C-alpha cells in the first residue's frame, strides 16, 4: 500500500473513532467525558431558574438609577479575572492528564476571557489614574470582544475538524492545537494593544455613562453568538457531559448579562449591577464544578486505594481501619470479635497448570462464593493478598465463627473448580484459621497472629479444613473434615 493511501486510511479510521468526542473514553475521569449525573442536571436546572428569576426581577427595575459604588466593578472584575484564569488552569491541567483537546480549547476560552477582563477593568473609569488611559470609553470595547470571543471560541470547537477534537498522547500538544492556542494568544494580545493605542478612533459605545445606539446593535450580535454557541454545544450528544452542563450555564450567565444591558440605559443602574454579578458567575460556575469534581476524584481515589481490582473486595489497606473500628465497637458493647484467615490450597500449582488468567478467574469465583456466605451488614471479607482472604466478625462467639468457617469451606468446595493434576484434591479447596477473643482484652496484631497460627495448623493437618486458636495461645482443636 502506498504511504499516502495508508495515511489517508489511518486518518479516516481515526476520525470514525473520535466522531463523538463527548463520549470518548480516555481512561481518566474528566469533565469532558463524565456523564452529568441526575443530581447535577437537577442542580443545573435550579441554578438556571434562579439566574433567570433574578434577571427578570432586575429587568422589572428598568433603568432606575442606583448609587455609584466606586469599588464595585474592580471587586467583581477582580473575582472574575481570578476565576477565569483558575478555570483555564484547571482545564489545561485536565488536558495534560487526559490528552482530550476539548479541555484545552475550553481552557483557552477562559484564558482569553481572563485577559480581556483585566483589560476591561484597567480601562474602566476611575480604576486607574486620569491620563494613564487615553480615553475612559474604551472599556466597553473590551466588554464587547470578551462577550463575543467566549461563545465564538466554543462554537469554533463545535464546527472544527475532527482531528482537533481527538485525544492526543499525554504530555504532547498536537501541531494543529498548538497553532490554535498560539493564534488565540497572538490575536488577544494584538486586540488589547490596538484598543489601548487606537481606542480613541473607535466609535463611542458609551458617552457620559449612557449607552449609545451603536451599543444596541453590537449587543444583538453578542446574543446571536451566545445562542449559536449553545445550539452547537448541545446538538451532538444524547447524554450531557459535566463540561457541557457547566459551559451551558456559563453561556446563560453571559447571555443574561447582555440582556440586562439591553434594558439598562447606562452604567450604575440596578440592572447594570445585576448584569455584572451575572458576569462573574460565568467563570465561577466552571471553577465550582471543577472543584466539586476534584473533591469527588479524591473520594474515589481513596476508595479505589482500598478496593481490590480483581475481586472487588476491600484490600489489605482497609484492614487496619476496619479492625480498629471492630475492636472499638466490640469494647463499647462488651462483645467478642472473630477473625478468620483463609488460604486457597495449593494455588501456585493451579496457576502453573492453567495459567494466570485462569487463576484470576478462580479467585473471582472463590471470592464470590465466600462473600455469599456473609449474612450480616458488618461482616467483612477482605482480600489479604494473593490467594489469601480474611473475614472479620463483630459480636461472634467461637461456635458462630466455627459454623461460618464450615459454610465458607463447603461453599468453595461445592464450586467444583477442577484443580491441577497431581493436587491432593480433585477440586479447589480452602484452609481456614479461626481466632475469637474479647475485644476489651485483645489487639489487632494479636488476632492476626493467632488466626495465622491456626491457619498453619489447618494446613499441617492436611488442608481443606479449619482450625481454631483462642486467647490462651494454645491450639485447642483441629477439626478434621472428611474429603
């Protein structure tokens, strides 16, 4: 096959694979591919309803003049700038982790928004010393560019070439994305410099605090840009992602800010103030969403750290905290705690004979059989490591522990998993070591040691059986089980 033909075929195949980037599985949880939960959808609906309700309430005030609060806009704009740049940083960080280009494009939109907010704030009347800026009326042009650029950048992604929306290799920025981001930085810098240097030649949008007719025409274009971006953003998927939901709310706040400017006759009206509050929510929504997702990822990471990937059971990491809780509960209630250590008999022989894939399947079946025998909510089964499991029981005496041990042994034997040729038993079996002690007079390490000694005794007695050892640290009984 010719190199060019092979390259074209690869490009077509790649485009098909990434045709729906919204559901691309990067293997790493992120805003762009995580499906919005029902609670997130409800929260977004409530937030949208409240935002619209506040905007309508402000619209009812019309152009009623309000007090001139000199520090209001610098405060709101400062929060907006920090939120924009923080959102950009978090989105770029997720891009570096996942390689999903959409996150970089969304981050670029927020980075540009943050830069333009800085320029808008600096050019606002009263923020800097008189004479530093050539004209006090260039700020509205930054506001216009900002409100046009944000939705247009999101819209440009929606209609971009599929290769721009693909997941790139980690720690690598595709050339096309590099050119896109570089172009955004260059264009933003040139626009800011042009407005500061040549702003006095631009038509006035605001004079003496009053909106001019030209401003109304420009705001129509902004509304169209917001609506177009929203349509393009939500046209593809049947199921919303978390990022889509957050960007949709951000577009709504930008649209409400523009709509309130239609109603207001100029600055420092009630509707103008509400519009500026809606403005800083554009970035805050994504920042809060990202912060919530990071908190959820920490929770999931902590959970995954204690879950065994093969069997789905809790792993050895969770044994210490669980044992501490069991002993604490047992001391308060004045009851006994039972500890059972389990080992799959001759499991190395099984792995050698049938391979590790079959061994993994065997452990999954064994763990399921063991778990099915635990009937109380606080009964805990843990994969201790390799082919070893432990069972932790609160408020269980010797008779109850021995009864459960026999059920566990029988359940595994009844699976009838064929063992390796030459093994002592034709089917896979387990050996168990049992220890029961009063929680008030024992420690976790002691329980573990006693159960381990009992397990060793069960193996020495011929396997496929259980043995018991109590606090006196003398082996009391080894129960023979007919094979």
